[in-house]
């Protein structure tokens, strides 16, 4: 089954404790992207990747890192999480930037 | 304000009625996409309309695009309870960034 998986689905952590949210897709897509969704602000793009070893900033990259060492994986790294990074995070993939397939979401709470 | 703004922010109708949502954008586009999101879940791609198309259909969905007005509309005919969701339009900004509007929250009442 074609899908995008994210782990963990739910995470509660404390300020400053490094964390990684994994994202994996099994469709051989070249384009992958991370979004955060906040009430009243809609979806905002954090980072995107056009292919292996090619990443670029979206609209809200501050406080986040990504890597794309393999085509199928695109982890999101929060080196020092802060409460303003409490949000619902989505990973997505596609052949290009259109018709994106979204993962189920990761609800992160930073206290 | 963001590229891609939906209107209305919320819409509540009776089952069986038609639902219309609008999206406005600011810059020129090659295409515009609509997505659906059920509560707390990932978005699902519904339809893509290219800039040289004026109207496109997919099942009970009809999308129009007016590039002169920089606007698009999504019509859902004969609504069902399962259509209750948030609907987002999205456009590509710059070379590669996909930008979403804030969405229309649609509620279908039985």
C-alpha cells in the first residue's frame, strides 16, 4: 500500500530535549516536505527536499533541521525544542511538488 | 496575507445541499490544487486545475479557475455527512514551495 508514515504519532517532551520525527514513504517520490499546522495559521511549510541531499527552507524553518540521505526518508530534527514548536506536524511526498501524499501527522507538545 | 485564502472560513449546510468554497491568490500560477482534511488527519489531494483550464470535474466535485480574478471555487454537489472536513486550496510559490490557505471548515448536517 502506497503510504507516508510518521513516527511518533504523539510526543510530549520538555524544552531543550533534542528530538527527531521520522518520515518515510514507499512510493519512490523525489519531493518530500514538512509542514506544521496551527489553529488560525493553516499549514506552513518548514523544509522541503527535491531529492537526495537536496533540501531547502520553507516559510518557517527556524528551530528545525532536516536531512535527506535516502530517497524514502526525510526526518525532522528539533535540536532544542521550545514551547512555540508545540504543533501538529505533517510530512508529505510527491513526484513533484503537486498532488502531495500526506502522512497521518505527529502531535508534538513541548512543555 | 497568505497566497491562497479560502472563503468562507466556515460553512454549515444540510445534507443533500451543494457546498461552494472560494479561494483567492495573489501571484500568477501554473496550477491550483484542492485538498481535504478530516479532523486531525493528513490532507488528501482532491483535484488539480491548470492555469489554462477554466473548469474541471471529478465525481461530485467541480472546480473553476478564473486567472483574471486570481480566484478558484470548489463546488461539492449533493453533500453527504462524510464530506464534513476542512478544505484547502494550494498554489506553488516561487520554484518549489507549495503554499496552503487557511482552509474552509465544512459541516454537513444530517
